[in-house]
């Protein structure tokens, strides 16, 4: 047993702080109340600081080591694994106790985290994102042709697409979805439109046929999980929402009527502003391809503004960053980028309880309540009033706890007197 005493609790759900003692037993929270702590229990005195749920980033790529996808695909898998260990450790330092990888992370990485081989947030993974031939995560350059390319599964010893799998046709799509679910994916990601980082697919292209999308939706629903789609342009958003896709990544060029459609259908959207701002600022320096920078120009001034449509329609909006390669350390800029549209409370709610719901872990993480995992931050100050406390890479977060275990504790811990 361990108690956090004298804490002001933000529970992830309500826009207020409540004075309470929070009791942990093993990996879970067992009590949040103003009852005095029992004698003999180990106590961390929060000294009136804010205690809140660990942050959740719903859009990361643990294996996206190089911003240039034509270089990325030729790296050995051991390089991806070490990159992932490094970046996931940094994320935990910043207060992210859970992350959802939307393409790349696999059973092996999840297992390494389960076995405490690396310091990392808890990981939700989908294995590889599905792409049609020539789609957003088909990373082969236009000049690239090799007989092996015709096969769905690429061998990892000579050519390893670390993010995606290329698949075409309803039957093949079903097979790949089932295969990834067999390997423990807790959701399926597919690319429903063109993207920025790949060079050969127009941003406005609609990817996968309606029948292929219906097959994905049916397979995940049969398996009692959900799917999410990478999409930027409005037309592709409308198509995916109408076909029953459960979640959208980016949603960057959404129109007001489409946002209303998403709200009515209960389609979740995870905007990713950090990657857009970071690439606009540093992309050229770090070798982001020219074709990608041109596509970025299309969306970089729109992304923040379109959040207004989501907000006024009442869409369930998650919190994601999508940072890749050398810009990965800029994760915490996502808070500030949202603040011209959303309140501090709304942003903190998105990064905790709302994200938990979107990734299928409602009540397990993202909340401070009895029964939830003890994924806990203690913050120097009140982030509901001052969101900048979350933007400093964990500098104002003296305590980071994941599943009842301290990743960091800079506060005094002592036994409650008899
Ligand atoms: Zn994407
Ligand atoms: Zn992504």
C-alpha cells in the first residue's frame, strides 16, 4: 500500500481540483477520499500539488526513426527497436504513461515493455498500418521494383517497411486484419487517404475501395475491437465516416458538415498538430523530402483552424502528436497548439480520459478513481489554470508513476506515524 496525501486531484473528467488522499494497492488505485491515511502506510506528501492521471498520446510511431521514408525502409530491425526504447523512455519522462502506436509497433515491443526490459509507457499497438498499393504507407520509391514487392509480407532481413503493410483486395484485407489481430493488435489502422510523408500518393487521393473499408470494419467489429483511418481531405473523411469507420487520425481538412456527421455517428477524431508544426519548422533541416514539404504547405495553416469545426459540432477529440525521427522530442508542443481553440480543461481531458475511451481503455487508465491503474502524475501547480506546466518535458512533474511503480519520485516518501 502507498498513499499520496495532501493532493489536489484532477480526476481526468471534471473541470475542478478536489482535496484528497489517493491510496494505491499493487498496480491499482483503491481509494480517493479525504479519509486520513492509516498508520504504518508509506506516504508521499504532495504538499498541496496537483495529482492527475498519467498522460496518453494516442498517435505515435515507435519505429519511425528517420523522417525520410526512403531511408527508413532500409534500416535493420534492431535499429528500430533501439530507437523505440529511447523515444519511449523520453515519453515516460515527459509524463506520458500510455501511448497508442498507429503503425509499426508490434507484439515484440509490447512484450519487452511487459518484461520491463525497457522503460516505457504502456503500449497499445496495431502492428502494421494497412496501405493499398501506392497508398500512404507504401514506402517504396517510384523507381523501386523488385519481384518480392508483389508479396504481401515483406521479409525483414533485406527490406523492412517498419510502419505499414501493402495489401489489396477484400479477401487479402480480411486476411491481413485477422493476422494482425492474431498477433495481439488491439485495433486496426489503415490509410484512407493520401498523406504527407510518402511522396507518391496525392494528398487528396481516396485509398482503399469501399468494399475493402467495409471488410475492415466488419472484421474488427467481429473481433470486438475498432479501426482507425489516416485521413486528411474532407471527401475521404465523409466516405470513411459514412462506412462506419470508428476513429480518424488527423482529420486535418475537415469541413463543418463533416464534423457534424462525425459527432452524430460517434466517430472519434485524433488531430495531430505537433507533427505539422514541427515539420514546418524543422523538416527541411532534417532531410524531410521536398515533395512532402510541398504537401505540408497545403495543411499547415488549416489544421488548428479546423479544430473549431470539431469543437462546435461536439466531436469526441483525442490527443495525438505523430512525431517522427529527429522531431520526436517536440511532443509537448501539442498542448500549446490546441490552446487557441480548446480550454486547458478540454486539452487535459483529451490527453487523459477521452484518449482512454478512444483507445478502448475507459476506466482502466486516464482517470483517478478506485479500480483504475495507478498511472499518476504529481504536478507543481495547477495545470487547469496554467497549461504551460505540461509543456516543459516533465520539468514540473516531480512524480511519474505507471501501474503503481514509480518511474520518478522527487518528493519525500515516509511511513505514516502510529
Ligand atoms: Zn497519418
Ligand atoms: Zn502517424
